[in-house]
C-alpha cells in the first residue's frame, strides 16, 4: 500500500465546514480511484461508487432532472444494496469526464448538503470533456461546469518523497536530509549515497503507482519498461478517444517529438522538429490538449529573471517536459533504464535530469520558467524561493555554470542574489551559489516566512486634525 500526501488533504476536506463536492483531477493512472475508495471506506458508513467508463449505464441516472432526490432515486434503483445515509454517505463519481451531466449535478449536491461527493477525472481540463465524437447540437445544450460549487484538487503521480516512503525510508532519514538542506550542512555520506541510488531508481520508474509497485515487487527492469509502455499506450488511446479528429495526428506527433526537443542544445520547443515545415497554428492546440491532460508541462522563457515570473513570461517561447520523469524514460529506447543506473547516458543525461527537476517542481504545484537570451546565456529554471527570484541550474556532471555566474555577477542588470546548482555532489556553498545533490531538488519550493499580513501602523500626526 502506497502512502500518498493527498490523504491528509482528503481528511481536511471531510472535516471542513460547508464543504463543496470535491473534484480530483490528474493524469490517468496516478492513483485517483484507489486513494478515493480507500479514504471513503475508512471514513464513511456507506459508499456508493460508479465508474462512468466501466459502467456507462449509470449515466442515465443523471439524465433529465438533476435535483438530488431524483438522482438518488435513480441510483437506488440501478445499484443494488446502495444506502444513502444523511451525513454518512460518500458518493464517488469516477471518470466523471465521461458524464458531463454528473459534473453539472455537483451544484445540486452542494446546495442539498446531505451527502459528500467526490468526483475524479483524467481529462476534466480539456474543453468539452467527454467523448468528442458526441457533440451537442448547439452550444446551449452543452452541460455546464458548476463554477463556485466544487473544490478542485490536482493529483500527481508519486513525488520523490512519496517514492522514498514506498521504499521504506523513514521520516527520520528524510528529516535529516531536509535539515541539512535548511542549514546548508553536508548530508552524512551513508545517507547521501543511499539517496543518490534511490534517486536513480526514481528516474527509471517515475511515480505512476502501478510502475512503482512493479519495481518494489520485482526489481525487474524489463517488466517495468513493458508496463510503462502499456500505460503509455493508454495515453495514446485517450488522444484518439477524446480529441477532435483533425487534432489526433497532431497530438501524437507533438508528444512523440518531446525526446528530440530535449536532445537539442537549445531546448526551446520548435514546431519544425514536430514536422518539417510545422507551424504554431498547426500544433498549439495539440500542446494545450496534452497539457490539459496532465501529460506535459510547458516551461516559459522570461524577459528577465525577476518576479513576478508569470508577468515576465514569453508565452510563445517555451520548453516542454513530461510531468512525470517515468513517462520520458518510457519514450526512450529499451535499455535506457540500465544506462541511467550505470551512468552511460552520455549527452542525453542532461535532458533527463532537467526533466527530473521539472518533475519535482510540477509535483509541488509550481509553474515552470527559465531564462534564455539570444547570446546563448541560459538558466535552466527560475523559481520563487523565500520571496525572491532564484536561479536553478541542473548539472548531470560536476561542472561550471557560466550563465548562472554571469547573471549573479551583473546584479545591476538582473537583480538576482541567489542560485541553486544541483549535481552529483554533496552540499556546499560558493558565495551566492548553494550546491546541492540532485535528490534535494524536491525541497526547492517557496516558503513564506509568515502567512499573516502584518498590521500597518500609520502615523496620523499632522494628517487627522
């Protein structure tokens, strides 16, 4: 059984006052169904579950009137032995993207308030979610999303800390790593070596629960790769099922081009790499589909390495990473996993470890930004950390980071004071640069010293008579 951080969020949601129906969005196979069913069984007297892909007949319960009494009557007739107990029933609407009317009904459940409702879906962010081949006759017949009447949580595959838990690493070891990061102290050598070994295993498996379980049970690289390829085929089936017919080949071509895009020295996404003569007008919608589906994340170039990063983003200049490092590995040749473990990746190693950092940032809920100038100066990532813009450079091998040093030396131009350099070494500081081991990338996230807005004291002397 894999321990997941979202479990504490579910408990917090259940105990909250005036809670709204919960919608859990996430990439397919990230563990949504399992964790929701486990939580409901442990916390409710009655659980009513339906999956709109496996049991499409349940969609009829949401046809016509969407008042709660009508829906409950329909479900009671369709699900034998179902019990609806006020305040003690959790209704799970799995794969809700296949029943838009059920999504619309969440407003009714919130206003009614008798039952807790959790919906899960893999493609809820895609416009017109559901089977794209079944289009409404006019825009007025399209079911609406109940904005303001639902709470949305994004769920990801296992992050690195959850992967450590799965491998039996206890909190005292993880706390030691966190303390060393906070106080800039070298990690004890035994812990450091163990963490580096676990990091390489995380790289080859990624965080999809089924793959992680396969690794834990078999340690067999061939079985892990075959499973990854099977799950990858499932994503490709979604591209066929949910996308407009005109977009289907473009989505697949965009997706397949990612390893080639990351192999370039300048990793900016280029449409000509997708297809000779390719243009943004052909493929920008396909990229959006992949991003909405949770498979990829764009990393935007910025005009300056300064806050706010979103405000300085260049929307038509970006790199593309997979949100889970295991997806990228599964797109590469069989044998790449063993190359990662043996250190035989040569030039492509940099692309893999950059995507690893993107994995860390995505799963902590951060958006991705970088900085590149036409002169060739480039910073892998920019992050908000302790209220400042901080540079992040990922080095597969030890080496100098010329661009990072250039930015730090020119404070009058860039106004940057700090940087992280990640690589295959322990913690150390060199002036404004904190060097940290690759596995500490999951700890780079903004930590505001105090979430409380301080009182403003105004001297009114001479202002108010």
